[in-house]
């Protein structure tokens, strides 16, 4: 049922013919199982091992080398060669190809793990109502129409429509699907939004997400491939891995080289047809075979056999350097792809921001003696670490914040009216949260305020171990106050309250949405004297104005804190007690941008790389962040620069094309939108890098030219990516781009070096064949030159460090050839010089050298092994030591 979110509870239940008090009966279960299928993601058939092996040889240059090896072996047997002599040349070629194929098979076998790891997000069991009673069944046995009960900690087993709330609220963490930084509150009402995305479907529980608060019942509306997870799987299956720019250029070069080789081989035969009948060959057929061997030698000479090994070595070196930058490369070719990236589509939460909600502003009433005076404090620190400084409005640091009455009571309320946990993880070396991000931010604020009564408090806290420091002040307040009763947060009240007792006194602390708290307040706490005074209309208006400024212009998430004295002896707290409150203060928090992101953005602009921020969050929050980090390049008018997914889809095709060229922010997106964005940019010949961390990002990560997953992300995202950021930092991407550019520059240099050498070999063998003199280089010698004497110096080029101005140049064009026409002409000239010089040295040794045989030139043409196996001249003239002097 695709539109269950837009239907009422009654309509959905009627559609499946289910009674919410009894559930499905056995006959209905069987019928629905036949109609809708099983609740499993089907296992995909993996390519057989032998197909993976054969795929590695599906390359034109490789096929030419294989043909050369086979022909060399056959010709050796025809000439009567046996043992090592017959197998040496083809064996060397095949060993090179086998080594390269092994690397390819390993890479291919790991490529489809993401599809398998999607299964980890399927629940194992579910509490199901059938035949009037609840039972625990395997999640795979669920069918549409089943009534399921979920509670805190449950993994949702299928896509389900809410039908009954069994607690005050139900909150679900669906970040793996939508990328939202906070848990989402679910409701029973139908959704009226047009073109609703996952974020709009607030009455749907999505398969694989987790319940973090509350208890409810829901009816299954989608199973297996007909769920949100199933659609992601289908999208990943339809996505083919993109060929990297370097691979494209090497393939183009291989095609060009194959044509050149074929042309030269045919030319050698045509030129030497007249020599086929020379007596020295022993017949026309043997003469033809002799020149065919020369053609094979030409093919071996023209192909840079060491090129795959050198490219792999260079990319591996780049991988090692990137690992030091916290960029872990999963696919070697992706290292080079970074170098020509033109657009980076970056996730907001956790990549551009710390993904750690932090209180940045505190607002209290300072005094009302001479008219109301609002005091504002700024709080430093952008992580969950209890480290930060509180500044007043003039920028002066507060030495002892806990001495101020309002800040002290804000710390109390933050610590007590709180269900979260802040702890230190020694393995990761950082502070972690358990619970809602906003509540953890309040715990951190309580630690930054500190405790009253100790002049050495800040320095004393710093002497604690990280484990003790994590919640030292929070534990102090928990020890001072005993919790008696709690009224949980509900959507209609938008607040939470807790009743505590201390020293024969009972206090109620409340926190919630500012509009809810302020409307229930009749008094305020003054920060200068600690006195409680009535809340006047003018002060209320001023507080509401400050709240609107925080929530509007500064896009802060705001909470108001309040308290109330409760009569001694009361044990139960109710909603009726939440009135006549005393206002303590207003706190504004945000998911802060990383400190280094702004400079990284400037580096991208300088390097000609466009950054598009892609997020599931709302538009205003994302725009505020983008302005802080410089993504809008200081533009005031954001028209044409910021779009929601719905706004973009409503544009005509031509306007969508134009919008893509200026877009800097894409909000309220779901998985299909991210993949669509990547494809649209690629159609405009952009090289796209996409970042992501959730299951929802996997299709786009796989489709992008280079997919970049976060180290803290899901296993599915990591398996679908080409690179993983260990530190989840956008600045690391920029550093990796610089490294990718340096790697391409080095790769281009050693490819050109090897090609110039190969041209010399081709010229040498071709001219020798035309002149009719003996082979100057045997195929095995050519392999030695290509792999060792050329390969090792070429590898050394790969160690070159990046240029200082590597990020000041624009990205290279996709169609830029590794070897341009002018460069090829230059290398042709150099190669011709090298080849002719080798031929000249060869002839000089045989004809003029005192250490050579001093043959007349016309007799040099007859030096060839006869069928009888004897040479025309004495073998001592051709001892190995003398022969190698030529080279």
C-alpha cells in the first residue's frame, strides 16, 4: 500500500481487512503471503569466480599481449625449441597479466558487499497480534495487515502505519534513512503534503529504523522489497560502477596503441614480402614465420607491460599518504579520480558540522530595578567534551559562572530535568552521548557552568580524569536532589518536568519549547540579586522577541528552563502542577560547523571546485549554516542557490539544468533525490564526489564518480563507497583532492616516460626489419626493458611530492588526453632518435668494432639461424659477453 501515509487509520485497516483488536487470522496470513510475498530482501546471485577472472582480461592491450604470448609459444614449437627456451617469453607475459588480474578479482569480489549488509538492518523478530493474541514471530513471517507492537529499543521489522499510541509519544531514530540529526516524533494523523518525502510521512515507521522513546501499535503496509530499505536495494542494483577518468584515458590510449601496432605489424610484412624467399630462411613459409615473429616482437615492444604495475604502485603510494590524512581508500582508481573532481556534494550533519548539539547562547533577565535588562552569554565549545568558556555580552570571560543565580539554576535544571547520559569512551578517545542530542547539550552546559562555593573550581575540575570529568557536576546535582516524580514530554504540552527534594524542600524543574514555558510563567529569577519578581507583559514581550531572534535569524534550537516550589510531601507530579512557574533562562543550541570547514570551502573555490550541501534538514537551518561556512560566497540573495527537493522537482527541465549550474544547497532530500542529483550533474560532464553516512546514501555513493563515506557511518555506506573518512571531516576531502591531483600529475609523467621508451623500441625493431638485419632485441629482452629498466625509474616518479600551487589550478577537463598530439609528436622524434641510435650501434659493432666480427654489411643481412642449427660464422664471435656490449 503505497499511500498509507495519506489514508486514515480506518481506511488502512479496511484495505487489509484486519481487526485492530484481533489481528489477522491464519487464512488471511496465508492469502497475504501469496499476494505480497515474504518480508526478506532477496539474495542476489553473485558472479561466478571464473567470470570475475575472465573479466580482468577484457582489455584490448591485455588481449594483444595474450595473443603475443600464445603466438610466441606456437612459433617456438614450430622452430623445434623445447624446455625453458620455448616457455620463457610467454611465461613472463602471462605472469604479469596474472598479477594484475589478481588485484582486479579481489576488488570485484568486495564490490557487492553493500547489498548483503542491507540485511543487517532488518529486524530478527516482532511482537505480532494474530488470532486475538500476541506472539513473538520471526520478522520474515510478517505480511501486510499484521498488527505489530513496538517499544523503546525495537528495530522496526517492516514499513508500518501507526494505528494506536500506547504512551504519551513515540520517537524514532531514522537517521540511517533520512540523515536527520535528531529523532523524529511519530503521530497517528494522515499526511496531506503533496509529493511527500520520507520526512513528511510522520505516521509511517520505516523498516530498519529504531524506536528511541515510547510505545505504539502499527499495521504492516510494506514488506521485503516494497519497503524503504527495499527501494534502496533496488536503486543500488540499478547503479553501475562508474569508470574512472584515468581508466577512460588509459582505455582510449590502449585503443590508439592497438591501431598503431596493427598498422606497423602489417607494414612490416608488406615491406619484407620480398625477403620471404631468401635462402637464409629456408623457404617461403619459414620466411613468413620469421617476419611474423618480428611482428610479435613489435607488439611486445609497443605495449608498456610495466604500465599497469607502475600505475598500481603509484596509486598505492597515494593511498598510503591519504591514510595519514584520515582518508582510507577502498578503491585504488578513486585516488586519481579525486584529482579531477569538479563538484563535491557534501552531507551537512557530521561532515560540515560536528554532529554534536552544543549550547551556544544563554539568555537571562539580569535586573528589573530600572526597567528590564536582558543579559546574554556566549558559550564556547563545539563537541560533547565538557570543555568551554562562558563569555558575557562584552566578550569578557566569566571566571566563576556558578556564582550567578540564573546560570546556577540553569545548570541545576539542565542536570536534573534530563534523561540522557554523557560518558567518555577511552577506546575512541572522545566523549559520547546516550539519548537525545539536545539533552546531552544541556548536560555539557551544566559541566561548563561548574559548581558554586569553590574559588578553585575550574582548575580543580581539570585535574579529574576524563571518565570522572564527563559528568562530575551532573552527578553532584543528582546527589544533592532526589528525583521523586517525572512528567514526560508530550507533543501537546511541549515540555517535561521533574519533581526533586532536597533538605526538606521540594522543587519542580521544567524544560521545553519557549512558547510553552513562558506562557506558564508568572515570575522570573533575576540574575543580579537572585530574587524572584513578577513577570510583566513588557518582560514577556522582550523574552519572546529574543526567542524569535534566536530561532529565526540565528536558526538556533531553543529551550526555556523554569522552576517551581512544590508543597512538601507531594509524591506525584501532574500536568496541573505546570503553571505559575518561575522563568530561569533561555538557551539556544545548534549543531556547530567544524572549525576548519570555512578554510576548506575557500580552498575549493580557489581550486575551481563547486560545493553543493545536500541534507535532509529544513531549508532555513541549512541556509544559516551555509552562510556561516561560506558556501554561498557571501551572497545575500539566495534565489537560485538554495532549493528543497520538492521545489527542484517542480521546475521545468530547462530550468532544472540552469539551476544545477548555480545550486549550492539542496534540502529536504531523500535517497532518490541524491542519486538523481548525481546523475544530473554527470550529464553536464561534471566529475562528482558524493559524501554520506547512512543507508539512504548508498545508491548515490555508488553512482558518484567517487563515493566518500563517513568513518562513523553505516557499514552499507562504507561498502558502497570508494573512500572512507576516518575523522568525518570535510577538510580531509579537500586535502585528499590535492593528493589526487598530485597523483595524476605523477601518473601522467611516468606514462609519458614509458611511452617515449616504447616508441624507441618500436622504431628499432621496425627499422631492423626494413633493412633486413637480424633482430636487435628479442621479445624477452623487450619485456626486461619495459618492466625493469623502464618500470623502476617510472615508479620513482610516483614518489614526487605535490606542487605548492596544486590547489590553485582549475580541475582538469574530463576529455584531456594523457598524451596530447603535440606530446606524441615530440616523443615520436625522441623515440626515433633512440631507435636509430640503437640500430647504428648494432651495425657498428658487427661491421666496425675491433671486438666484433667485422663483417661486411651485405653479409650482416645473412646472420640468421639456419634450419640445420649452424651459423655462417664462428660461434665465438657471438659469445654472450660480446653480444651484450651492443646494449
